[in-house]
C-alpha cells in the first residue's frame, strides 16, 4: 500500500525531469547548430559548399581550408594567414590579463583591509568605469597613446585593456575580500608583516576561485575585442578578431567560404577551450564571490 501511495508522487517528478531535459536538449542543439555548420563547411571543398545543403557532412573531407586560413589566406593586401595575428592576440592578452588581475587584487585588498577616508567614493568611481561604453573613451585613449608614443603597437593595446579591465577585476576582488577575516590581517601586522607580505602570503593564496573568475572574464573580453583592436592597432599589431574581419571582407575575387569558416573557428577556439577546461572554476568563483559579498 505504501508503494502505491508513492507512485503518483514519483511519476510526475519523472515526467517533469524528462520535460526539463528535453527542453535543455532542444536549446543545446539550437545553440550548437551554428558551430556544427561552421565545422562541417570548413572541412568541405569550395565546390561542394556552392552546391548547397550546408547541414550535410562533407562528401570529400579536407583540412586544406584550415591550413589556408592559418598561413596562406589573403588578409588585406598580403597572403599572411591568421598566424601572425594569433600571436599578436597572445602577446596582448597574456600581459593584459595578468596585470589587470594583479592590480584588481591589490585594489580589492586596499579597499577592504586598508581602508581610508573616502574609500567608498574611490570604489564607486572605479565601479563607474565598468559602465562606460567603449565608444566614449576612443578619442581620449587615442590622445593618451599618441602622447606616450605607443599608438598602433601591442603595448598600446595592452595598456588600453588594462585600464578598461581594472574596474571589473577590482569589483570581483573587493567583493571577495569583503568578509575575509580581518583578524588574520591584524595578527600578521602584530607579527611584523608589511603590506605586500600580507597580500602575497595570506590573501593571494586563498584567492584561487576569484583569480579564476577574473582571469577568464578578462581573457574572454580581451580576446574577443574588436573595437579597440581596429581603432588602435596597426597592421603589424592588430589582433585576431580584426584580422578575421579583414579576411572575410578581403576583396580577392572568389569568396572562400570554407576558409572563412575555418578562420572563424580558429579565432573562437581559445575562448572555447578556456570555458570547456575551466568553466566549472568560473562558476565556483562567482558563487564564492557572491557568498562573500
């Protein structure tokens, strides 16, 4: 009798779960369909793509479009491929992410554990930078880069992304450090530890989750940026996204759609790998920051 009384409760739960999974599957297919189309058509010959049916798998598999996109595709007036611009993006992303994350951690440390009069006002002004549209800062940024003599260089792009990313990284670390035990800081000060010793030995080792959040956030924003790269990059320093746009819009006669698809995947591959390999740490870090904030 007890089993029969539980049956009406269990069955609706199973039906509800099945409906939920079916809905999630539909959304997953919907969002992954463009990626499927890109991958399949990047492995086809150009003649096969012109025959239509872009959803069909290749009849003749080829990786030549990938090689062309990487090293032989025409971008602008030169057939350089995406390889040098991929390197430009790496040289831009690594220092920008590292420096903005470290500065954000230091800001969060100061604004929570070494507070001063007007700290909340300073934090509000830093936070305001997160809501300033990119377009507003283009002319002031161009003047600053020209004054420093680094306009059109990778160093200039690094500086721009550091300045624009500090607001976000400060927000992350400030919320994370807000409820960190202040007693540990005071005890370290009594033992003679200074500002940087406390930061490197106490706070930073416990900041793994929020470091992951900051690094992933900054990496994604900087790698996918187009406006700053197009505005402040020269031909020798433009990042991957700008080079991809030049590849697709290059007026070289025949549009090599298979090469364009391959180039788009190459440009998106680093951020895709970052989220696949470390997405769970991103979610954990956001949760930890929310709880501490």
